[in-house]
């Protein structure tokens, strides 16, 4: 056996398998040596499989004993030498750490199984059966190879897995961790390339005193005029004004071990310049640097600015921006020396610029021009689940992002922030409501001509996020920050910070009011997706990816599902029901569905409470109260124009209103309510469709939950991405379904029949509340207001006391009957929740009037 090298080797790593000695050691073996079992004690399934491979004349085997193993880690990295057998195959590969209860082993996942990771089917914490394994030998080293998983069956999630089992191959437990294949020295984050992941990322760089007696300093402005005539450069003394997120530029054909880059904007009294940290300096320094630190830079390089580099807007317009050159920091050519200067050693005569924040309040945001860069501070009142979007079509790289709401007390509306990962996973993955939060370098996104008006903030390449303390920070001197501190202190002392929301499906940004505006808004070659291709769109969607498409069709069925039925957590029962249904005769099916369609008919013969009417009426103008719920056709259905004819109002923090609430002139609810409507067309066509897609299930993780601080760790974990390594629960965790929904209504299942009457698709519609505000003031119909289904916490003590969900559902069902046989364009959101759970939501309906 050859000696192990500290340098990563191409091909299977030294943390793989070796074969010479044949004696078993319970504590593990060095270098992956396979040893014969002595027959005493508990025999390891992993050991048995490895011995079977050694005895086999083939490079692969089917285990004689197929047993369950548990998954402890799924780790991703760039494959340096792509598999020649997989043309156009994946750029990335995965190592999977398994445990059989006796040993744990890190195995290479065959690229043909990558889709199991893409869809979060193969994940940590589950049990699985491995039905075929192989050995990939390292022909550059003597007697070494790695165990490959060629075929698996993924099973259930386990309640708990022991982390006490040792690695059979002790080399696999050595730090820093190294991938099994290729020459890369590190793993990537599982779901994006921006987040630092693994033990190569250091955090222990501390400020240290420096003796400046023999240190020659040059100003940036002087360096700008002389750098082309110099062969060596004096030190730079600068303050960090901005720090970008990480950029990973690894490619299979590049040999750079740690292909990272980050950009700092630094300044002294004479100007600002961009500093580029390259490659191995990023893992060494990135997590130790932050905005505001003072650095002494020595042995750097200077070159002409990269012409395509985007320069951020100046932080301080009074400081000169130097764009003709940039500073390069690297471990070689030359090896850079970076020193963090303690703040107490910074002298006033250096005249280093102070940090200049550009805070705005929520009330000021309404007047901010598009693309304005700003900083905000606020109280988190809503934290959405982590989602992912492709960087480019047909690529393996994704952005990670989530939507959050921040309240600052200056407006009834919160800041809506599209928060992309800023290479700060320790913050991005640990934010929850009731937290004081600060975001810097956000960009204003607005479209005033759209209905509803589009207005939100999004992160930029230089954005940083902070979970903040409200004492002894530089920004606390800002008057806007002081006003926020006073507001949040009053809210906390009065106990008014309890009504906050976490997670769930969040349909934002809203869809424009006409199809032509929607077509201009999206970036796609084709604006319409045939119903026959929806299944293809679903198949290529990866874990936590959400895609918006437009289809044409006819609404043929709508059914209201109350909360008690809306928390089904698995689709197996639905699949079984559909299978049984397809085997039944048409007559039997028709009889069953007829019974189902009429099974729920309620009597409502009680007056609407005066408390409810008073609450509702106080929120709307008289002209708005006279509006009626109508369809797209010229003939609306009648609603009595009484004092009680109005819309339900939600909380004053901004939940979009979509229901029109009405009662008869006698002050009583309609006497009958049916939770289902089915068109005659569907009765005629439903047994003749060639395919019926069922995606109307709303899973528990798609329902926004009222946040409970005492369960913050559990709730935060539920709405984060799946971790790369197994984290044992501290105690028996609760069920997500046990947490109260932030919504007072159930959802609707809607069946859309394709225009050719050959394919039908079931989708869900989640209605939610909001007050009448600038964005919702133009709502007149159910169809127009479908794109207001955003999540906001409610301020009404208990909105269920002021509304009858089933009566409101009856109004919507009655409105949809006006669409019988109407050709519509439906805007759908497809959401892949992982583990074979896919939801499709109807976000907007366009009628012929909207598409002409």
C-alpha cells in the first residue's frame, strides 16, 4: 500500500478501500483495509458487501443480503474528470455516508442516481436498501478503490439515528473532509454554490496589534498614478466598505483546487478601489472579514480593471471612486499578507472613512425610484421557506432565496424583501419571526403601471444581512434606527409582537392584470405551455424549485377543502384511490362521484354577527361596499346592495383581500351551501380524457403557520433546505400539522380541462385575506383578485369569529359557475417540495377579455 499524500489525487481518494490484510477490527481500519470477519460479535453488512466484492470476478455485485442502512450525509462536489459513459452528464457528483449500525462508510453515488438527490428523495435521515454496488479502483495508487452505490430503494424517514458508529475506514473521518473522487479538496454546499460549506472555511482570524514604525504606506490615489511604473508596492491601509457574496467559478476542465472569488470595496482618505480575493484565500479569510474592518494589505498585485466588472454605486459621493485599477490578493504571485487592525489602534489622523448607511423607512419606500440602493432595519413578521431558482435554463446551478417581511412602525405595510443567499448561511438558515433584522445594499423593484402595483426590495451582489443587537452599534446613532428601537420597545413591552407567521407557499410577485403585461413581464420564448407538456415541466423541476407557467383550458370542477381535510401529508392514499377508481366501471364511478359531489350541503340560517359587520364595514368606503362579486362575462350574478355587502378585511399589516362577503336583506346567510360544483361538460368528458393529472394536494409545509417562539428551532428547520448532514433531534419533535395555520380558510381544488378535451389537470387555489390598501383597492372580481394571495400576519383577535369560511367558499364557487365553458388562460405555480411531493397552484385566471 502506497503512502497517503496530503495533496488531493485525481480518481478515487485515499479515503477509499484497500485490500491487503484480512483481520477485523471493531474500531475501524486504516486506509480502508477490508478484513475478514472472525465470526464473533455483530457482523457489519458493509463489511460483508466489501468481502463479497473482493471474492467476485466482477467489479460489481448484488449483495447476498439486502438490508436497510441509514443515510448520515449527502455531500456534493465538482467532478474533475466527467464520466466518459455519461455524455453531457452532470457537472457535480455526490458522496453518500451510510451506517449499518456497526460501521459507517462513505460511498460514491452513481451519477445515474443523481436525480434522487435533485428531488430530495435520497436525503439524510432516511433508511434505504442498496441492491447493487460496485468498486471503482484508483489505478494510480496501489490497491485502492471506493465503494459505489449503483441501485437503491429509498425508504422512510427515521425517528433517530446514532452518530456513535465509527467509520470502517478511519481515513474517511479525518479532517478536513475530502471528496472520494477527483482532485478537489473540498465539498460544496448541497443546494447552491454561494454558501461556504465544510471545514476548510476558517473563522479564527483575529485583529492584532501592528507596529507601523517600519511600514511604508501608500494612498490609493497615489498608487493609481504610479502603479504602472512600480515593481513592488508599499502597504495599503484601508477600511472595508462593502463585501460581495462568494462567486464559485469551478469547471471540470480547470485544475484550480479552490476556485472562489470575492470582491471587497475598500477606501482610505483619498479614494475607493475594488480588491479581489482569489482561490484559497477565500476559505482562509472570507468568514473572518466583514464590513467596517480596517486592513493592512501587503504583497498584493495591481492590474487594470476588468472591463466587464460591475462597479457598485459609490457609498459616499464625496470619496473618489478609482475604476482604472483593481487590487488582487492571492496566496501566490505574490503571496499576500493580510492583517486586521484592531479598532482601538485606528488613529484619527489616518482619516479613514466611516461607514455610511443609507437607511430608509417603510413610509419612504413608496416614493423611492426604481433601482434605488438602500439599507433597511425592521422586525421580522414573516419568514418564508427557502426556495431555489435556476441561474440559467438547462443548468445545474441554482440560487437560494426566501421572502421575508419587515415592519418598522412607520407604515401599516411591511417591507417585502426577496432575500437571496448572501454567502452567510449561519444567518440565512437561522432567521425567524420576532427577530431584529438589518439588510444592506438592497435594490428597489417597482412597477407602478401594473395592477396590483409591484413594490418590493431585492438583494444585490453586495448585500449583507445581520441579526442585530440594538445597543452599542455604529448604526444606532441614525435617527431612523433610534425611532425603530423606540417603536419595537413599545411593541415588545405591550406584548404586541406575537402575531407573526413562518413558512408556507408564498405567491409573489403578483401576476399583472392582463395577459399582455404578463407576457412582457416574463422572460421566455413561449408564453403558453400546452397541457400535454405540463408533466414534462414537473419532471425536470428540482427540490424547492418553483416555476410559473401559463396554460389554456376550461374550468370544469371546483371543490372547497376545509382545514380538517387540507392537511393530508402523503399522496399515496390519493394514488391508491385513483388506481381503484380507474378499475371500476363507468357507471360505478359516476355513481360514486355523484354521491361525493353532493355529500356536503350545510344549512345556514343564522344572522351575521353585528361584531363581524361592524369590523368589516369600518374598513371600506361606501362605493367599495357596493361592488359585487362577478365573473368575466357581461352578466354578473346578483348580490343585494346592502350595508353588509362588502369584502372581508384581514389584518392591517397587509394580507391581500380576495373574498367578497354578502348576506341577504334579512341579515341571514344563504340557506344552502354546496362545497362542490361540476360542469355538464365534465360529466360528459371525464371518462374519455387520456390523462388526468392530480396536483391539487396542499401539503402541511405549504400552509403558513403562526410562529411560536418556544418552537423556533423546529419551525426554522422545517422551512430551511434539507441539510447535507444528519442532525439528531434534541427531543421528540412535534408535527408540523399541530401548529395553528395563519390562514382561516381551507383551499379549493380546481379541475382545468385542456382545450382539446383530452387532458385534465387538478390544481389548488389558496385564498387569503388582506386589508383594502393601495394594491387591493382596484379589486372588483374574483378573477382580478386571485393574484393577491400573499401571506401576512393578522391583527384581528380571531378572524374566524368574524367570518364563515364555508359561506365565503360558497361565494367563490358561485362566481366560478359564471366561467362554465369559457376558454381561460390559467397562470400556474408549480412547486416541488421534494420526496415526490409536487403542488400546482392556480395563481391567476385570464378570460378572453384579458387576453385580447
